C-alpha cells in the first residue's frame, strides 16, 4: 500500500485521477484541500483537522458492475465502522447512499468516481476540524462533541482496511450481513423525503435499503426503488 501525504493539495481525488501509474490501494491524504470536491459539483469544506483522503480500488473481474453499484454503501459502512471504533457509544447514522450523520448533522461525505479500471474513493470526515459558520446548521465534527483529538492517519488506515475487507465479503456472498447492519442505522427510514436529480421528482416515505442497494420509497400506494438521486428530508 503506497501512501502519499500532502500539507496542501487541490483535491486528493484529482491527484489520484492524474496519477500516471495507479496501483490498487494507493492512498492520498491531505491536511488541507484548496478545491475539495463534493458530489454534484458541490464544494467540500476542507479545513485542517478533517480527515481528507482518497484511495484506489482496482476493478476486480470477479465482481460484476451490478455488484459494484453497492460500492458507495460498502464504503459508507466502512467509514461507519471506523467512526464506531473511535466512539463506540455515539449514535452514528447511515444516510443512503453513503453519508454519515451524527446528531442530525453530516459528519462524513464520500465521492466515488471511476477512471479506466479504477474506482477513486474520496472521503471527507469531520474529525478534529472546526465547522465553518456557513454550514454549522448542517455539519458536525466529532471533536465538537467529544472534545477529543483523533489520529487522522490511523483513522484512514482503518477505513481503507475495512473497505477492502467489506469488499471481500461482497465478493464471497456475505453482502446480506453488511446490509442488515446498514439497515439498523438507516437514517432515512420512516422519514418523509423528496428524491430529486432523477427523471421524475417524487416525495414519499423512505423505507429500507434493499438487497440490490436501492432505497425503497412509499409514494401513495406505490413502492418505488431508487439507485441514485439526491435526497431532501421534508418536514412531517
Ligand atoms: C459529498 O458531497 O458528500 C462528498 C464529499 C467528498 C469529499 C472528499 S474529501 C477527500 C476527497 N477529495 C475531494 O476533493 N473530495 C473527496
């Protein structure tokens, strides 16, 4: 496993995208990002103290593309496990498809991109950083709650290790075990949500995450299933 470390970088995902000779498990960690990227072209606030890193997963021909649709969930679950290893008693929640929440606020976001036969997995976790005023209502850091400082490099190692172990579980047919756990911490379950960023915007009641990684949503008498989409929680 190669680890590239930077004090400052534009984006760890971009670094890996441009890396000429990519290797499975290459990891990039930065203390700060100058243009941290979130999903859907959003900016990712990247102050010092946050865990800001990306790593490569080489496509495995024994895993079908259909199975790889579960990759964001697997990575999200691995970040959950790593967070739990730091603070066992905290009530972290998994927001489909791959965000982590604590106290109704986002603590981690994940951006998975594909280039050639590699997946670039970019992860931002608010560990020791102070949350910017601009996003204080929607984001939280672990230190804010625990008043502790965490070792970022160690945390990154655990996330990467858990990710590959969980991917192996998917490969050998043990996905159901992971899914069961994810559904126990399903942040959206029972919440009224709006799904957008898809052909037809819909509102409904969120249900479970299903075997194929889709989210079920109860819309009137119908049950819809989504594998992509932006989720907004509506007030009940
Ligand atoms: C999201 O929008 O929730 C995804 C955020 C992903 C942020 C991480 S930080 C490390 C890596 N580098 C980036 O530019 N983005 C990801």
